C-alpha cells in the first residue's frame, strides 16, 4: 500500500517530532552524510566533460526522485510512520513561516556568520555537525531571502509557466535550453544574478548558506524542497499524459551531448535503475 507525503504545514506536532527524530538518527548512524557525498559527486555542471546525471540535464528529476526515495527509506527504517513532507514555497514564503520553526527546520542564520542558532539542526544543539562540505565549516548556515541583495521565492505563476510546457526537455539537453518543462522547473535562465535563478534554483538561492552548491543536502530543508519539486513532475505528467521523459534515445556519436546525458532506458548512475522505471512510483508513495 502506498504511503503519503504531506504538506509540511499540515503535519501534526507528533508528526513533526517523529520526522525530526528520524533525521537526527539517520545522521547519527552516518547514513545521512552518504547522501551529501553522493549529491556532491554527481553535481557536475555543463562545462565539465563526462556524464551529467543530477543537474543541468534531463535526468535532474528522476535522479533527485531516486535520491529522495533512498533518504526516505533510511528514515522509515528508523520509524516506518515517517515520510518526507513537502514545502510549498509558493504559499509559505517568509522566514517566519513553516518550515522555519523551532520544532522543524529551525530559523535563519545569524547576521555575523550565517550560522543557524535555533532548532534541532543548530550546531550548538549537538546533533548536526556538517562533515561533508565544500568548505571547512562544520555548522549549518542560512541566509533566508538573500540579505545583501534580497530576492523573493518563486510564485505560483512561475511554477505554472513551467508546468504549461508540454515537452519534457529539448536538445541540447543542458542549462541553456529555453524550452521544455525540465529546465523551466530546474531553473537555469539567461543573464546573471537573481534574474537567472528560477523555480528550483531560486529556492536554493533564497535559502542561501549551505543550500547553495553541491553540499546542499546538509540543510535538511533540501528534502522538503525536492519533495515539492518531485510533486511538480507528477502534476506535469497528469497535465500532459501523452508526453514522456526525453530523450528517448541517447544522442549519436557526433552529438556534443553523446555520453553526457541519460536517455530514457539508460542506467541512471549510481543506481541500477532507468528514468523510465522512475516515471511512475505511485505504487510506493503519493502526495496529499
């Protein structure tokens, strides 16, 4: 029987506590840092040669769906009542709203060094030391709203614009494409700074701190964010039932993207699964 992922704003007090306790236990066991390492390893940009699985590629959505599912399985080994909730950033849009409460994600970082001082994931609480990072900082950092150059979270209108595109992705299958649902949701845009950060990417920038970069799963809000992104893929599928993950076939040997992206029936590293097999997981979970 499929279990349910709920809007984080609708969790009961007990559900909040059990979710947080499961996260802390997965961290204590050393499993959590493996997910951070994995995300860092597969965070390859367009400019690098080799396979791109996690970002700037069609497999952005199935790759993160699988990562999220594996984290959820780890949580449910601790407490089988727990699922990963989603944060609807089109509705809960301020630093004072859910999920930034003391019993969930904790609040913003302090002005001096962006260190998070409140909630269960604050370094001073003693349970959340950052071990895998692109810097040597061991505490969780945030800069909600991008204090020095303020930005806003994406709106429902921004999200609708992505969902309206009936084509999953288009050549050259990277961060430069201006058509296709995948990149409109992932959020690589033209220009520099805040105008180029859209939807998924803009949320990472809005949270700031460790959420900017390959080590972003160090902030547990990463999972709430990607649960909501995953929900958008399901919504897109229900809106465009005749459309599938693209490309269906790998680019030819003379194509610049040959060997650099994952086609529908190719293995999605590091797992032994294909995007095709990840398009429908309704037998495992659903959203409320």
